[in-house]
C-alpha cells in the first residue's frame, strides 16, 4: 500500500507518462485487493481521480467502467498474465485502448447532449414565452425533473413551476410519469442519449 501511495503521489517514483502510470496504479490497486467488495469500481474511480490530479482531465467524467466490463475476459486475463509473467506491455496497451474508447464515447455523448440542448432551445423559444437559459439548463441538469426542483432552480412559485412543466410536456419536450404521489417530468431527448451511452 505504501508503494501504491508513492506511485500515485511521487512523480519521481515512476517517471513515465501519466496514462502509463495510471495503468500501473490500477494494476497495483487490483493486486492489493484491499476491500472485501467493490475493488473494481474503486480501482476505476482511482484511475479517473489520478488523471484529474495529473491535469489530464478537468472533471472526473471519464469512467472506463463500461469499456472494462465490455472486455472483462481480456481485462482479467491481462491482469493475471502481467502479474505472472512480468510482461506489462499488453496490459498497458489494453488500458490505453480503454482510455481512448472511453474518451471517444464521451465526446460522442457530449456532442449529442449539446445538439439536443440546441434543438430543445429552438423548440421552447418558438413555442413558449417563458423560455430562459436557466430553464433549459434546469431540464438538462438531470434526465428528469420535478416541480420542486424547478421551483428551487428557477426561484419561481409552485404554480409557475407546474405551469412550465405541464406546457413543456404538452409540446413534447418532456414526458410526464406519475410515481406514487409524485410527478416526474422526463427529458426524453436526454434520457435516450444516456440510455444509448450505456449500451
């Protein structure tokens, strides 16, 4: 564990490119296997946080979980092989490919969200007098919203928030679902993008 901590925090400990170092850190963490459960998830979070620490990411948004889970057999085989043989090349190349695939997917998702926001902006502007950038940001902050969320985010009364959400539902921007005693207003465009991103 001390070696892992030094590898993460001491640039002189392993003076290589941060992406290569991230692959080594991940391997070290998985080899230590410090927790009874959740080592894989935690190891993938450590990857992202290390890239943020090294200035390669501004925000921790590059989760390699999907790519690793998609190629799980290769992941475990290479993790085992590099440990047994000391041949790190295939492991490091695998992790670099995972970073690349994840980054490409993230750019596609961000582009799709930006395009959906632009489309919804035009739609709302032309059909609703209450359009504002804050309103648009509010409905794109999460895949769904509620009356209380909109009240809080836009600083409007409950009747005003309800009116906005009902009108946005009527014009097809949102879809309303009742769960228990609460109404949820789903941003169908954003929801579709996020579901596609998970597949």
